[in-house]
C-alpha cells in the first residue's frame, strides 16, 4: 500500500514537471496566441482550407453572438450534444485540464465542457493552428481567451465549407440565397447538416439525395423538441416544409 502511494506521488511529481515543459515546447510551434488581439489577428488572416498562404484567402465574417438567430444556436448546441450548454458554468481549472488531458488519450469526459473543448478544437483546426498535440495547446489557449458564447460565434464563423465559403453566414447565402437572420427553422436545420458531423454541404448545394437531407433535417428538428429547445408546434410546421433546394 505504501509502495503504491509512493509510486502515485512520484508519477504526479513527474507529470508536474514533464507536462509543463512539453506544453511550452508545443506552444513554441504556434503563432503568438496570448491575447484577444493575437487571436483576432490570426482569425482575420484565416483563409480557405488547402490554400498555401493563410493570408491570401477570403476572410470569415465576424459573427456577433447577440445577432445569431436563437434557433440557429439551439440547433447547434443540440446537434453538438450539449443542449444544456448555457445552463452550465464555464469549465476552468482542474476540471478543464483533466478534460483536455483525457482528450489527448481519446477519452471523452461527461459534462457540457465537452462542447467547449469541441468548439475550441474546431476553431483551432479552422485557423490551421498546429497538429496533433500542438493543436491541443492551441485549443487550450483559445478557450482561455473566449467565453462560451464567443466559442460558438467563432466556430460558426470560421468553418470552411469550400475555398470561397467560410462561415455559416456565407453558407446561407450560397445554399438559400438569404441572409443568416432570414432563415426559417427548416432551413436552419438543413444548414446544420453542412457542418460536422454530417458535412453534407455538397449534397445541399447540388441538391443531391433530397430524401436523405430531409430525413436528417427532420431528425435534427425532432431533437430540438426532445431537448425542449423549440416548441413542438414550430418543429412540426418546419418538418412539413420541402427541402429548400427542391423549391427552386
């Protein structure tokens, strides 16, 4: 028993030395990301995926969370698996560190903090900040700089759907020929299918497999009712609508 205790203490001590050193080494591989100004500079330089020069592509629109349609936010947190995202406090300190370390080993801890990690990792990926463990460091830095609502707004505005279409605002114009704020609930549910984990942007744009699009859209809508995020009457009405591309 005593030997096991000493081994455990030794392991903790070793981790307390090795992890910070490794973290600093990985952080050195990243662009400067210590302040909100640093983040905005990197965000402003974001370009389409696959471009050789991150400063040469289209810039994502800056989304103000307060101007995002409430239905869009509801659909997004529902699809991401965190319907109570705004009912739980921001995750920080040891719980957050434990989540990030577990994520390195492919372990998903319970709680809405999983979506904070998910959104931060997606933002880091969209901005092409590091790979593997260094992306983990970038996500950790992004989480430290952004509040919960800012994580959502930045994730939705930096996702690259094709070289010339970055962010859900640009996607709404391409897929529905509307501004984001003008989308109906059924269209918002379809827009969610363009994002991970579905990634059906091409199908939506080219109107391929409309029956599959409708099936997935209606499932997303039904989850909004299950999570008590949207009244059932509105969802039923949205489910009665044909797929947007078939109306053209």
